[in-house]
C-alpha cells in the first residue's frame, strides 16, 4: 500500500499515457483505412494532456525537478537558504492551493450549468474533476520535497557532502 501511495501519480500518468497512445493509434488506423477520423479522440487526447501535465508536475515536485532559478539560493549562507526556502515554499503552496480551489470551483460551475463537451456531449466536469485532485497531489509532493530539503540543510553530514561534491566536480 505504501508503494502505491508513493507512486500514485506515476501510475496515473502511465495509465493516462497508455490510454492516449491507444486512442491516437486507433485514430491513425481508422483514418488510414477509411479516410475518416475519429473526432472524439481529439477531445479525449486534449483532456488527457491536461491531466498528464498536472500529474507530471506532481512527479517533478516530488523529485525537486520543477523549474527553479537557484543562482541567489546557491550564493546565500545557510540561514539565508532556509529563509528563502520557507518563503518560496509558502508562495508555491499558496499558488497551488489557489489553483486547486479555483479548479474545484470550475468543476462545481460546470456541474451547476450543465456544460457538455463538444465531441462526446459528456458533462464537461468529467474532464475537470481530476484537476483539483492533481493540484492537491502537487502540494503534497512539493511539501515532501521541501521537508527533505530542509532536513538536508540542517544535516551537517549532508551539508559537508554537498560542499565536497561542489569542490570535486566543478560545473562546466
């Protein structure tokens, strides 16, 4: 169960990507054999890309591979790094929480208004319901990475190891 929770977004991304690959391939085969396209695949693929992006962001946040400019962070002393880490972390969590909140409002508005998708005529909230969940996972994964980074900054062994690696392997 622990492995499932630790890898939930990886599993979701794999399933979404596998489904999208199958749909794209099926569309190509049908178009090749009949000179007609499966119009519904565009709708499903676009919404699949949206979910893939959100859950992929959760994977990147967990690994600490999200877009970051570390020039200032790298030049700061330990106390400055801790302060900047807390400020950046708080702002990131605020932004992601607001994104989850507003995407949840989007889902409720779509349910209330009865909006349907353009191709399959399905309720539009079917596609949007994963967004608040995805943003919530990004928040959790970002907090996990921030906690690991904080522990690493406060661990003298880790700090020494990072300094010695920087001395041994200069960046080119």
